[in-house]
C-alpha cells in the first residue's frame, strides 16, 4: 500500500498549517515589540575644529583661530572653542553652509607636488606671482592644505592633503618628522663648520641644527650636500648655512617623513598617493587608517607637458606609481 504524503490541506498537513498560523501572531508581536524597544543610536559628537579639519577647511590650529574670530556658527549660534558637533548640526563658515556630507568621515587624499622655483604657496598673491594652487587638481567639496611651505626660490617636494588632522600632525613639532633637502653651497666649507651645524648654532629665533649632513660632491666653488632636520622654521636651512658665512645657491626638498620625491617627476606635476600609502603616513604620526579605494590615481597639472611616455614607473620611497591620465 502506497502511503500518500500529507499535503498542506489534508490530514497531518492541516495540523501543521494550523500550528504555523497560530504561531504567526506571536512572532509578529515579538518582532513589533523589538522594533518599538530599539532606539536609534545618537550620532557621535566631535570637536568642531576636528570635524572642519577633516572636511578640508584647514589645519586644526588654523581653524581654532577661525572659531575664536567668530567666523564659524553652529545651528545659528556663533561657535566657541570647545564646541562639539554631529553630522546633523548646521555648520556655517563665513556665512556659507558646510554640506552635511563633508561633516562625515571622509577618505584622506594626499598628493606630492614638485614645486618649481618662482611659485608661491599662497592661494593668491598681491604681486601677481604664480601660485602652486593654479596647477593642482580641482576638488568638488574640499580644499588642499599645504603640509609646510617652500619659499619662492626653493623647489622640490610639497605635500598637500584634504585631511586637516593629517596636515596638523605632520607639521607639529612634537612629531619630529624628518625633512631632507638637497643643498648646493657656494663657498669654502670646512669640517669644523659641518661639526658646528650638527652640534647647533644660535639663530635669531633660537638654536638650530642639522640632524645629518651627507656630502654629495661638486666642482669648483659649488658643493652639494644632503641635510636632514626635524622642524620647519622659516628659511631655516638657508639661515643655518649663512650663519657659517656661506651662501645657498640652490635648495630643493627631496623628502618629507617617509615620502620622497619620485624619480623623474618634473616640476609643476603632481602625483596622487595610493590609499595604502596614505594610511601608512597617517599611522606614522599616530592616526588611525581611514576608508580607502581599490587604487590610487595619478595625475598631472594643467601646465605639465602632454604625451609623457612614463607609465607605471617605480616610485621613490613612499611615492605613488604614476598612471597616465585618460
């Protein structure tokens, strides 16, 4: 005798279906009660200057000055130092509203710019001199923050980022971030002078010294050295050499922290660091890694010569491998 399977509407199937229907109200009630009892987590609050720095408005120190000057409001009220905000607050800078998406956690972007001699590091110059910002990639909802500056007659590596926290850490004296320069010196340099420069000399704004001096050779009266120091006072490298009675005829920054100027990167060009390198840079100054993309981007300034044949050239220490823009 062949026994038929119990269908949903016959025999045992009817009992099972009835039990299932009977259990539904209880399950629905439990789910409904769970929804009612669950309360949405309150958005985390953070210091106002930290949020604005992350949004790319500037370094924390600079933004603290903005807040003290009354340039920032929160929910219609003039902000003060110590205020904390969330993503839901209405924040305005110079009477212009900060878009809500800029208050949220954002990806950090860092570019390496090869600054040529003759450009200034300000956004506009009253004397009409060329500015580095004319050559940088445009940003839709952030702004570039320079990590330190180079004077008009100094060339080389300049880091720029959209991350105010990172910029602040990289520039802060407490982090002791190394800066390396290639220097061409005009004049006689003795071993005693090199010793004094490493032991320390007195400048107008206090004592200063080089952590390392490496002889790189040269002909005639001009001689090349690579020098390393851990602070960024105005014209400090030039003033140190001038204190010994010699002149700097050429000065170029080749490294900032773990990031070196990429071999073959021409003046006026920028390179976008991959996110993995940016996170390593953040961790080197005690910051946590941030959200990343799959790959970094390469780019060139508008003034750079087109048709560059370099593709996937190996980077210098910490630098980005450049990809030709499409």
